C-alpha cells in the first residue's frame, strides 16, 4: 500500500504532466473508489484509478503500489528506442541568382526641390 501523495509522485515520474494528490483523489472519486488517506491505496484501488488514466499507464497497478520504485528492469515495459538523425548540413540551391553588388551610393543623386517658404 502507498499513500495518495506517493501514487501522485509515481504517476508524475511516468509522464510529462505533474500529477497532484488532488488529481489522484479526483480520479478515485470518478472511479467510485473510496480512499482512506490514513490507510493508503492498495493494488485493487490503484487498478480502478489507473483504468481512468489517459493515456494509459505503462505499469500494472501492482507494480505502481509495490515497495521498490521504479520497478526492476525485468518488470518494466519495453519501450522502443528513440532514434535521432541529423540530416547534416543543408546547402542552398546553387541556381539562385546572385544580386549585383555596387559600391558607393545606391541611388543616383536627384536635385532637391526647393519649396518657397
């Protein structure tokens, strides 16, 4: 058996979102599970709570409430390895027209008009 806070911590370890003890209590209410904070959560209660999790938790309820956390490698679900690839350097197309470069002023001088004041 584990406490509500410990179940929330373990669920937070599994995903990108932080799960609070209030979230666990809300899930328990939605599942119709009566939680006694002084007694803790057993595997049966944890299963009913975890069944409502979306996305599903990759561990069984028994593993979630087991003493050692995280579970040993043999009990953990297999996760596909992440593969990162680098496309290397990206060259610009060679057929882009080059813009001519000019030195000096970019615009020919224009006579300034003088307005009478």
